[in-house]
């Protein structure tokens, strides 16, 4: 069987703001023997909660341009749910509507490119889920004692008509993965609710309220950490806990992990290799409290 | 009591059968002892207990005992007469006794089931009930089984779609049928409709098809421009007097079907109705037929004159009618703007809900208003408080269309009196039971279908027309009918007691009591159900209720208190 | 009324498929006309859905009390032959002259011996889930489908009986005084000839009977205090699993607040596009009965359009609002969550002021969608009749009792969701049409 | 009080026909997390109703309810029993707001960043250094010229720059 390979679409947030998340992600795929090929010339995906909302056509055009650069038959993957939604969305719209396809290609022509809407797009967590067996083989340190609040995030699932992956309201894939890593997945009341990150652009207070409610529910359910698969969600969870503690009388100190980070840990990578020192909420305490020796 | 009465009673030999009903009765109380005790009751010649008296061998042993101990009365103490009395009546008559010489004592439903926590009390109650039942049995009298002849022809009143369907079915079943219509042509409401939902067929085409069937039907006589003048008689034997253009016609029929339909409501003083720029849905259909609809902005208002205090019902066809006409407009002029102001959109079931969706798909607009803030109509626009927005919205219109309810005919009362059948609060005809007898009247032999009973659409009117045909056919299919023998009566020896106060006539729910040509109270036994209301209310105790005579009831009371 | 001397003795008979209220009414009408009727019911006893109901709107009559006399009339009528626990397997011929094969499944109980004494049931050691009570209680492997069932004969559930599954037990055989148990009994093939007309009245199923996809967002079968309307009907029923004392399934507490959610699966492009027709009414009825059990009760009904067009329906809803403490909200509920006491939590928009409100209740009742009955596809093949786009029996425009095949008629929910009065009217209507065929009209 | 605007209603319908299927059942508003949080001040159902009635002023001028408060969680889209594509309709409305220069500042900065750099977050020197330390590869991003060309073609540039430069 020839080696699995995908083009890698990094997007903006991870490489330019959270590069340490890119580290664990690359390591995990390497360990699983799945090749990720870097592609030159990608632009912003663009943001489905940003540029799409102010100019749908531009969003289509830039997205189609990015997809037109992919040259790998395995398709393209991303570590970011937003990028995945954009790239899948562009495929969805131009394949659904021939006018959109023609319009987009009229634009692309100006820069000597064309796109037929054929590149397959996948979320990195989807690839991982499809390789659960491989993952099992690579586990050196099962994540015993991790009581994980899984946060799927909206764009990983919805709109299901575009994403075509897992159940939009009762998803299982991420829970399956963390259980495979030997951790426990904790049910909590607002599990399927939005983290509120996109609202930051229009109403930061609302945005904070939403993440506040989620964190409350997560603490009530007795989780000791959160796992996410989207840099927007990651920032929303990680960057706002201090701010919330300042505003309210809360004492949030909940470690937030990227799915790839947890997997890397279970594969035996050391925290320092993974850049955990860049986390604002250091997981060190957690590791000690549950006796996760590294 | 007189000597020969005493003598009669001495000859009375009662058999008592106590049923265990599996564990239903036997599980709680001692049926064996009950039977033993029964043996010592006056006139009881025999008693036994059975695991199941209703089972084949239970019935066999009743018949055997009747022969062996030449019993002439039978008492079964068991479950309930509701389901089992007919069975035991058949059993004793097979053994040669008159079926009215059987008496049912209910010691399950009304004893062991309701007193499961108190076995002793239940036992005592069972003793009482059996003692009383046996005492009544002693007084039971053989009653004649009454048979009436049946005239196998039928009268259908109303030549609308319901009436035509009923008449067609009856005639196809081979019954001579008279279909009478007060207008000069058949068709009723169909004559004034343009298209028919939900298939947008031409009303006229559809009507022609049915009329054609009616014209070609055998055993079916149509009388248009005809009115009912008078109706006498009872199930199987009605005498009907008609008037057709001045001349009188007399018919004898076995069953009567009422399918007189309903009337339109004119929304005078409502929403600026003027019959020109502000019209009803039916007037709109008339405009379609004459092809003079020029407007481009349409506003329709639902529930105009219905679902309000004075007319609280939903007319159930208006929403579909509005959708139909909206789709007709859209088909002719896709650019037309149509807004329907409604309270609840009534499109139940499969095709109708789809029809509502189709209308939205075609761009018809729907706005919900509430009874608290009714729309107000100006010369060229409507102001409506849009519940969806919580604020007022202005809708310009060239044509305002009001969806008005179907209402009961004014002459329903007249017909109801002739037929001696009731109307409900909105003056529609009232059926025998809204749930399980939707097309019967309480009076045997008379049936009701279509919008005369309640507003219905074409499809349901047709179904109900067929339904009345089936109900009538149950009567017409027989040369004779056996009717209840346990009826009330005014015996010769009591006639002197009757003061002619006519209270019995008023209270009889089956219209079984009349004052005959000799000005005497007469009970039409074919109609009497033996409910006993007349006997109970008769101020001079002139009326006797067979099978529930004072004598029989007092003997039960005595037996209860007498120990 | 009993009948004497038929106008004409019909050599042709009628076949009625389905022993619910529609089938029963059609059979009784035909039989009273003097036409012989063979009635086929798949279940062990006739009675259908109506037997499962506590009361019926808008009169709130006790359902079984008005049904039972019709059941016994059916079983006693000289012109009706009842084949319960049976299915139609083959139909040949055409209008006026069909021949029909009926598979009469062995119930392993001698019909003419069993007197329904119930001893066998008491002694049967096998507890299995009870379909009639919507899995809310257990029955035995030998059983009556329901207490007042007709024919009043026991049936052995072959798939559950220890003798058939493990070659053990046979206790019922030992305890039956009438020796009515017959483990050797075989399925029978009954051939009917000269059947003039057929009436299809096989009723309906409910969306929860096939898949819970649409029920997922409401936590059905995940949250114990979320039940369907028919389950609630059983809870209300005196003969039901709680003897008519409504209690929460989670903790046996008496509910003080009940939410009723309409259009669960109905009027929904993701599930069934059509309206189930009866839910607005039976929901109000159930709320009324529940209130009669407990006058403290608050009921909340969440609906899209109040569909109350039948006779006396509007005033029924009015009474619910005025006298039974029922509050109506025009708002479809998106989902149900629960708090730590398993109380259902509902979020809804109050259209009167546009506010979004959170409501905590003790019990939530789902008005689930009516769907075509199990096996309708097979039946349509056997009979050669078409189904419509919703997989109900297809009827032509303006005639709700005709099917696509001459001589075969239909009535009741098997062709469209409808209430009991309309089912009964249609049943009589179908009977009239069948009689036309049989009498050669 | 507002007047129905059939023209604008039809314009929205042309972009997204699913709008016409809405029967205002309130599933969306009852399921919307932001609606709950704002006690109904934000209400997806009302925005749809305004679109149905073509109330352009409310949708674009006064923006009541504020369409920018949609968190794009897509729950309403999944829940809608009539499969109305709510978020696509909201996107259309917000696009029109953009043309009218009525949109939150943050969208400007993001759009401008992409227009100037091809990416939303330009690579600072410190990030480039950090990537090196972390052993991550160098990233060759899009040629800004290509991106600018496209964004000029689509009128994005015109709209994003107008009134701001």
C-alpha cells in the first residue's frame, strides 16, 4: 500500500499566531506515517466568519484560488475548522451553482488560474478518526486521569450539508479519538453550543458571555481539561479565562489542548518538544495532579 | 295480591347461575357459597356456580337445568350485561323460554372489580344483588318480539354533492331512491365554484360528471324545485309529503337522508365589504368565471365572521379556498402580490399541507394576526398588527378578499321539526354521537351527511354521502326489522289515568310518543328504546315500562331492605 | 338492531383488512346489510389504536367503553367471520370476484377451548416487553394483547416462549384446566373465493415505531421524563401501566408542569412533510385529563398552527384554555435538554413579546407524527394497489374511499392521518361502495 | 409601522428561494444561543420575517435585529423544519450592509489585512523566528498582487477602501 499523502492548508491563525499547535500536528501525522505536503502561495482561506459575511463572491474567488493550487490526489487537509468549512463551502457552492462556477473562473482567469471544484477537502481530525487503528499502535502513554470536555465547535460539523462529516447534533468522532488515547470524555450541558469566538468582531461582551457559560458548564461537569480542533475555539477558550476572572469573581484555570497535542503526549512526545510553554494556562499542574509523569 | 297472582308466583321456578369469571369474581368472593345460599331464596328451584357461565359448557348446563328442573326464569350473576346479556338471552330462548325471562346480575364490573380491597363487603353486596335479581326475576313477564315491515325505498333531501353521492350509492345497491332538490338544478354549492382544491380542477367539469351519473342511474328519481312539506312515520315506514311547483307528491320510504348543505355568510359591515373592491372568496370565484379580475395587489383576510364569540367555530374550508384562489391568481399573473392574513392556517393531512407549501413556493405571503388586534381596512391599504414582527404593517391592495364561513341554512329548523331531529348551537344538524355515529340521528331510519352537519370540503361531503347510504342500506336491506320488546306502553287499563299533559312527548329522546288522531297518547313501539324517561316523568303513573315495571322494581327494593 | 330475512342472500362476501375502528365499522355496516364479511387482523385481538386511548375528543368519552360493545358485536355477528392473528397473503381476480389466501398464524391455543381465565398468564415465567403499553411495562410470553381484547383468547408469543426458544417450561399447558394449550398447532392457510369486494383499513404507525432520528433533539429514550403522546395516553389510562396515576418515569413523582410539543416529525422537510391532523386535539384532550387527575397541574402546549376544524373543536380548545389551565404558545420547540434532576428544559420564543424564555417542566410529551402502517409496501403489492408519495394508500381526487384498483376500497388513517369520526364516516362510505360492487350495481 | 416592500422581498427571493418556505414556527429563535443570551434582542426569525416582507430599512439601515450578532453556529440551519437556509440569507443581507458601509470595524481590519498581505495575520519577524526555533518550515504565502487583482475584480477593494481611505 502506497503511503498516504495530503496537501496541507495551514491558513492564518495557526502558523502566524499559534505555531506550537502546528508542531504537535505535524509530529502526530509524521508518527502515523501520513505525509503532509506544504504548498506555496496559499492566501487566507478566507474566513467564513469574516470575509464571507461581507463579500461572498470574494470569499468564493480567494477560496477557489487556494483550492486551485492543490495538486495532490489525496486532497487537501487543514488543522483549522474555519479553513475546512471555507474550502468545503467553496466546492459546495460552485458545484451547486454553475453561474457561481463560471463567475469564479472568470475572476481566476485574470490571474491565469482555473478551478473545477474537484479537490477533496478534509479536516485533520477526520484523517485521524479514519486511522484509529494506527493511533492505537502508536500509543506509549495512555492519557489516564484526563477528564476531557470535548468541544467540537460549530464549523467542524455544521452546516452538515456542506461539511458532510459526523452528526451535526450528536457527534461521536472526537469523543472516540480521545477515548482511544485512554482519556475519559465528560458529558456537559452546553457541549454542542458555540464558543462565541466569531462574535468578538461585533460584540466582545456577548462573545465573552458565551465562553463564560461554556466554561461554567465544563467545571460543573467535573472535567479537568478541554480539547478543541479549531484555532478560533482554542483562542476563545485559552485567551479569555484570565479576562473573565478579572471581570467576574471566577477562578478559571482550565488547560486547553489541541487534539494533536493530546495525541502527541500519548505518543510519548515531551511537553517541551510540543511548546507547551507557550500555553497561557500551563498544563503542568494538571499533569502533576493526575500523576501523568513525563 | 289476587289469588291467581299468588298462584302464578307459586309456579315460578327460578334458576340462579353464579359465575367465577376465572379469578375476576371467584378470586375475591366465594361463588360456591353464593350459589348455595341462592337455593334458599323464594322461588329459586335451582342454583349452581360455574368457572365461566359464558363458556360453551356453562351455556349447556343452563339449558340442561331449564329442562331438568323445568325452570321458567333464569338469573346469571356475572360480568356485565353490556357485553353478555345478548348471549344469555339467546341461550334461554334456545332452551324454549322467552328471552325476557332472563335477568342479569352484575357482580363483576359493579362489585368485585370496584371493591377489590374489601372482599367481605364485596361478598355481602353480591348476596344483596343476587337476592334482588332473583326477586325481580320472579316478577319478569314474557314480552312479545316486535317486528316491523320495511319499505325498501329511500328519500335523499338535498341535491348537492353529498346528496347526489348518497343517492347514487343507494340506487346502485338496487334501492328505489328519490333525490329532491329545492333549487331548479342539481349541484348545490358546486354551481358557484370556479376551481376545486387541491387539484385545481374545474368545478363545472366535475359537476357535469356527477350529474351525468345521476341522470343515467337506475332506480333513481330526481325531483328538483321540490320542498318537503311533512314527514310522518318511523324507521322503515316514513310517509313523506312533497311540494313540486305547487303540486303535492306523496312518497312512502324506509329511510331518509338529510344532505341539505349550508349557506354563505355575507360580511356586511365587516372590513369595509362592498362587493366590488372588497369582496368574498365566493364573489372572487364568480369574477374568475366571468374573467374580470384586474387587480395586481391582493390582500385576503381569513376568519371573517368565524372563530369569534357569536360564531365560535372554524369553517374548515376557508383556508384551502383562499390558497386555491391565490394559486389561481398566481397562475394567471405570476407578478401578482398576494398576502393572506390568517390566525391559524388550517391545512390538515397530506395534500392540504403540501398545498400550503406550494402557495408559499409560488410567493404567496402569510401574516398572522390576532383576535386582540384585528386588521383595519382603508380605501387602498390594510393595516395589520403583524404578530411575527410585533408591530403594524401596511399592505396596499387593489382587491381585498374576505374569507367567510359556511353557516347553517335558515330553514334547518323547519326541517328539523318535521323530522323531529335536533340542531346544535350553530343550527347545524346534530348527529347521534359525534365520535362513533357521525352520520346517524338518534332516531332510527334518518341519516345526516355533508355541510348540513358541519362545514366540510367536497371530498368529505362525498365520503359522508356514501356513509349515509351505508347506514340507510342497513335498514333497507331487510324486509322486516326486529325492534326492542322491552318498551314503554300505555296499557288499555291505564288509559283512564292519562291526563293528556304531554310531558312524556316532550321528554322522549326518540320521538316515540305522539298524540294520535283520537287525541290519545300513543307510543310508537318501533321507535321506543325502553329508556323509561316517560314512565318516570308520567305524573299519573299511566305509562308502564316493560321489563322495568314498578312491581318488578319494588320487589327488588323489598328484597334489598327486607332482610 | 338485529336483522330478519335479508332482501337478497348474497353469495358474494366482503373482505375487511384491519380490525381497528375503521375496519370494525365497515364490517358491521356490511354485515348489517346482510353481506357476509371476513375480517382479517394482524394482531392477536381486534380493537386497534382506539383500544390504546384513554378518552376521545371532543366529548372525552372513555375510549374502550364506547369501543367494547362494537368489539363484541363484531365477534358475535352472524355475518362476520373473524381471523385475528392473521394476514392476507395472496389476492387474485378482479372487482366482483376476488380469491384470497389468508395466513392464520398459530397462537398455540385452541380458540374454542380457551376461556380467557388468565391462569396461564399468572404462571408464565417469561417477562417480555409489552407492545400495547408502548414498552412501559412487561407482559408474559402467553398473553392477551390487551385486557378487553376480542376474541378473548390467549396467544403464545412463539419468539419469547421458553418451550419454543429453549425446549423448556410448558407450565401453561399444565395449569390450563380446559387443556386449551396446543404446542403442536400449525399455521393455517385459509382460501376465500367469490369475494366481491375488499376494504383496506390497516391504520397507522407512529414515527417512533421506525426511527428516532427526528426525536433525537428531544432526548427521546435518553431522558426518562420525555414521552410520546401515545405513551402518555397509556400512562393516563386506568388500565395502563400506572393504573391512571400519572407519575414521572424517573422518580415516580407526580408532575406539576407538563409541556406538550407539537409537530414532532410532522410538517417537517427533514422527516414527514404532512400534518398529522389529530395532534392539536388529542394534546388538548390529554392535558385536560391530566388536569382532572391533578388540579394543580400547569400545561404548556407549543404549536405552529392550531388545527381544530372539526365539530366542537374550537370550543374544546377554548375550554382547555379557560377551565383546564392550559397555556398555548405559537412556537415550535427546537430541542430539549435536562437539568440535574432530569427535569426537561425547554427554550421557546414568546411571540407576544418576542422574548426567548427558558421553561423547566416535570414531564415533556411529544406529539409524534403519524406514518403509514408497518408492511404497507408488501400489502400494496399483494393487493395491487398504488401508494402515494407519502407511502399511504393512494386515493383519487375527491374520493377518499377508492383505491387505484376497482373493487378495492379504503378508509381511515391507512390513506391519510385523520380523527375517529372521519375514519368512521369513511368506513361506512367504503362499506356502501363495497355493497354496490357486491350487489352488482 | 412599516410598509411591505415587494421589490426587495423578490430581490432576496431571487438570491435564495428557500426564504419562501418559512412559516415562522420559531424553531430558529428558540434554538439560537445568541437569541437566548440577548433575551430576544437578536432574533433570527425576525430577520427572516423582515426579509419575507422586504423591509430593507430594518434589515440594512437600522439593522434591527443586528445581523452581525449571528455567531454563525449554524444551529438554525440544521434545525429549520422547512430547510430555510438562514445563514446564507443572513450572509446576503450582511453583504448588502457591506456595500452600504454598515458593518463592524473588525471586519474592515480583517478585510484590509487580507487585501494588503494576502493573509489575515501577517508574519511578524518574531513569529518567523519562533517558527524556526520550533523547527517549523518557512511559509511562502500568496503573491499579494494576485490577491489584489482578484479583490479588485470582485469590488471588494472598492467597498473596503471606500470611506476609509
